[in-house]
């Protein structure tokens, strides 16, 4: 699956708009939308940041570590996105052992 398709799939899973994802990652306001639509290709540093945000554990870290980005979106939207990311993380974290590994692989497979 291409990066732009993975971006759309994860954005929808997080319950975020393109503008929200741009704001949370500190990108230009239309960057996520332009990358997702294929109008622009992200530079290497943005590509790495976007790729990292596709994994729910990393996105949770971003939400925790960089709350300053949250002033760029409405608090209610931030709470909704964070709740969705926490739920996805919880679904993964509640599993243990080999099943947890399988669940990670299943999550990553859905994005490929």
C-alpha cells in the first residue's frame, strides 16, 4: 500500500481531519492533505515523521510529548483523536506474548 493510502487509512482510524494531522505533527496547515492526495511528495524529514505517526504507540507519544501542537486544533477534536489512539493502543497493550506480536503484525499489515 502506498504511503498516501496508509496516511488516509490511519487518519480515519484516528478520527482526524487532514488539517488536524498537520497541526498535531507541526506540518504546514495543508501539508497532510497535499501528501495524502498526491499533490505533493513529502521531503525526507516529513516522510519519516508521517511514517512514525502511522503507528499508534508513536502517535500516542507525539500527543503526550508535544502538547504545544494541540493549540492548533480544538480541544474537543484533540480529545477525540487522543481517545481513538488510546483505544487502538489499549487493544494492542492488553494482549501479551505471541498474540501481542501477531496483533502488531496484523496492525502493520492493515497499513501495507
